[in-house]
């Protein structure tokens, strides 16, 4: 078996193991730590206790980190606390719990702005967390706060109905080992939109001429998975498309935005049809692009979060030297996307891992006190660093810690540059109507109609815009 095939199967094993951990934990009524300070509990809620839901992360370190913080919180506050590590995604579970009147007091939701959170805020079903922000002795970065400033249709005002416990960027990684035979380095990659994508096609052609194995250029997810949703948003932005104005009004149907939508759909579908994108990408699930990239089935991948390099960042011992070499020398994280078609710098769309309090939670006072505790710098630092960079800290001072200032870590410095560069919130922050766009798989279906059904990009764009108009008219 080839070494990178082993990586693929190891990742699949981790994914299944993660699910198994959730299943085993949730099959028990109550599993406690040695000092009886927290519990992992499936359905039973402790009476008169604070209940916290968190999604079981891809890495076991995430579950350990939240368990440690909950345990310490209970010791400091004296508030009896139940922690439930639940299967991912949490969106449907939290919506059902709120509707049935039995929600947790605090929920950690990984999908953030691309999931249920903007809709719950719009419907007035989340507690306003402005007072929590004001109680903290430091400030969130403006870009982080922009990701959680949601519109409430009940009050008619915007406010902060979530706090970002981590920021996620849509990163570009490539294999430097595929460029080395051509004597190409990162500095040779063009920074303008069209030439950037053309560069990788030229790399493929030159490698083929030299007799190397022919592999597709891109591991780009085209399904409605999170990576697919973010991919179309980034291609729309690269083609100068604006979906909503600053007041939440739909402007996608304006002539220049319609044309940009056509151009983005044309560009992606052409890349697929000419073999630059792996054919299975149109049906990929969440981790599939990770598997294919680490199996060296493409030159470049676009991935939501830092998970691909993070999985190579293992303890430095003789058994992990191959992974260390991949991390330091073979996989490269680009510090930015190419400039837009108009030549202006690309604004990275920020996704988040959100922490919320349902408006009908039974213990809002203690829930807000827990959040104040959790978002203290030393606690948030532990949470973020246990993610190994898979989430970026939402407060500037944590970017000055040794973890984020490590000059010898090329990936961390690239992430830092991305986050400190031009950014923008998700469209769902500007208008909760976009949450319905995601649910209805409008962009994935538009791409599929071009690729599989032979519909023109113009017709696919017009259909998508018409569907989005119908959705936004309800808000």
C-alpha cells in the first residue's frame, strides 16, 4: 500500500472512531470524571444544573479541552454543570430542543454562520450577548464581532446573538513537491485571479510533458457540503459579485452581479469539464477533499479550516518524521487568495464556531457567567490551541502568544496573515435569508445543472437568482 493511501485510510479510521466515541459516550446514562465535576450525558438533564452542549470534534483534543474548562468552571463557580458531547452537526438538534422547550443553557455550534445560528437570531430565539461582551476586560477584533452581529426580526434591531469561539478561514493548500521538478516556488504563483487558476493548469501540462503521473489540478468540493458552499462564495467574490448590500437588500440580480454569477459558474464548470477537478467532487461529503488531497490526488485544495496541515502536526518523535516533513516542507498554505478580477485585494469570508444561549434556556444568568469565564484569554487560549490551529482566536491579544508567533511554523504564519488581511462576514450575517439558500442547495444544484444536465451557465445563473429572490422576499 502506498504511504498516502495509508494516510487516507487512517483519516477514515479517525472519522469512524470519532463517531464511535460519540456513540459509546451517548449510550451511557452518565459518565463522570474522577472528581465528579462534569458529565457526558445523552438525554437526561440534571435538575437545577447548567447544561452545555458541544459537538464532538474531529480531534479528541477538542472534547478534552471543553471537558477540562467545564470541570474548572464548576469548581470555581460552584454551579453544578452537565456537559453533553453530541454528534455533529448540532443544528437540527438545537432547533428541535428550542422548539420543544428543552434546550441546553449553552451550545457550541461548529457550523456557525453557515448553519442555524443566523436563522435562530432572526426569529428571536437566541439571547442577546452584548452584556457578556461588555463584561470582558478585552475586546474581540472588529472582524470577529462582525461575524455574529445578527438581525432580530422581533426587535427590528441588530445585536450580538452569538460569540465566536474560533474563526475559520477557507484556505488554499498545495503540494510543493509537485512544483519542485519544475523549479517553481510560492513566489512564482500569480496573484491575479485568472492567471492564478491558469498557473496550476500549466503546472499539470509541464509535469505531463516531463513524464510525471498526470493528476487533476484541484480538489474543489462542488457539492452542498460546507466546503462547496464556501467555494462558490469565494468564486463569486473573485468575480466581483455582491449578493446583498449593507442593509441586507438583495442585489444579486443587478446586471453586473448577474454577469459575475454567470462568469463564476462558467469558470468552475469549465474546470470540472476539462478534468482539472476530480470527477467525484460533485458528490463529495465533508472530509472527502481532505482525503483526496492527502492521498496526493491533486495539486491544490480549498478547505474550510486548518485541518489538513493540523493532522500532520504530530509529536516530534522518530515515528512521526514523515508527517513532520509533510508539514514543514511538502504542504504549503497560501497566505491569501488571488486578487479579484477588478484587481482589488480578495476579502476572505470568515466562518465561525459559535457559542450561543437559547432565549428560552432555563438558566440564562449562569449561562452568561459561564460564557464570561470561557472567554477569558487563558481559557480561550487553551481551547484554541487544542484545535492545533483549526480555529483562529477571535481576540487580537491571543495572536501574540508563542503558538501564533512561531516563525518556524509556515502554516501558522500564513493563517495569521489571512486573518489580519481583508475579511468579510458570511452573507447569512447580512441577511438570514441566505441560510435558506444553503438549505435549498441552490448553488450546488446550479453547478450540477450545468455539468450533468447541459444547461447553459446563463440559464443556471438566472434560475439560481430567481430562487434566491423568492427566498429573500419572505424576509
